[in-house]
């Protein structure tokens, strides 16, 4: 089951990157954390500096997410005697968050952005790390419900390490496209122009993923997805699991 959970977490991270709250402001974040203009980023005047600051930014929000995962898993382990009840209650919560993302209804408190805004980035590499942590600690109308769902899933894991692993997988899914954008910024801008009209569809897809995940948890049939996906796992990987 943990393999399926990791797959879902990585997918959720990618969808978070493609959300209306993250994708359109990637150029601004890259410019902010590197201290470069958009023209400099396009011309790749100092690719090493761009990647170093991008990696530190990613490390900052990943650390926050993993710590949140540890906290959620600790609560789940603490209430282990009621794990099935927690999983079903968490499934209901995830369904509600999914329907919110799909636009079936709107939960107004989730529509308020609680991200920390920094008018001037703290200097140096530690400053970039701090900006990444501030990004991770924030709450936006798009990324918040997805992150909340993954944290709820982390609370159903058997160990704290499993929960931390889920949030590390979520961070990986969010980080990889961000680093690819930093590595090939000019291509990212060209691709963004073509895909931005699909952003609302991607947001609804994120909501649909959460609804399916919630239903599996509520019905206690999460292993059904595991059984289905295992068919696509290569034999050499199955031998190592």
C-alpha cells in the first residue's frame, strides 16, 4: 500500500505545481530567489547560481512539508487503536477538499491566502532557504487542500517514517518541475504559454484525484488501487520490494 501512497503523493505534488496558485508565479519566484531579472534567467547568464538557489528553495519547503508529515503521522500512530475510524474520517475530509477544488462548492476559509510575503529576500543562501520554508508554511486556495489531503493520508500510516516519506514524495513531485523550469527557463516560458489555458482543468483533475482517494479510504478499499497498479510494476522492481 505504501507504494501506491507514494505514487499518489508524487502525483499530487506535480498537480500542485500545475495549480493556478503556483504555475503562473514560478517566474516571479525564480527571479526573487536568484536576484536575477527575467531576461537574465532566459539568457542563462549564471546557470550555476540559478540551480543553487533553486535547490535551496526546494530544500526549504521540503523540510517544512516533511516536518508536517511527521506531526500528522505521530498523531495517527498515537491514536493507532482507532486507525480505521481515523482513515474513514480522513477520507470524508479528503472528499470535501476534493469537491472544493472541483468547484462543486467553495469553503470560504480555504479561499483566503495565508502565505508569508517577503518584500525583500533575506541575503545569501540562507535567505533563499528561508524563502522556501516560508513558501512551505503558507496556505493558498489551490495547494492547501491538496497538501491537507496528503497530510491526512500521512496520518493513516503505520509509522512516522512512512508519513514523512509521503510528504517527501509530495515535495519531490512539486520540486522536480520547479527545478526543470529553473534549468530551462526559456523553454518553460514557451510551454507555459501553451498550457496555461488548461490550468482550470488541471485544478479540477486534482479535486477528482482527492475524491477518488477519499472514497477508497472511506470504503476501506484502498488496497484495490494497489492491486490494480501492481500490474504495471516491472518484475525486477517487484523482486526488490
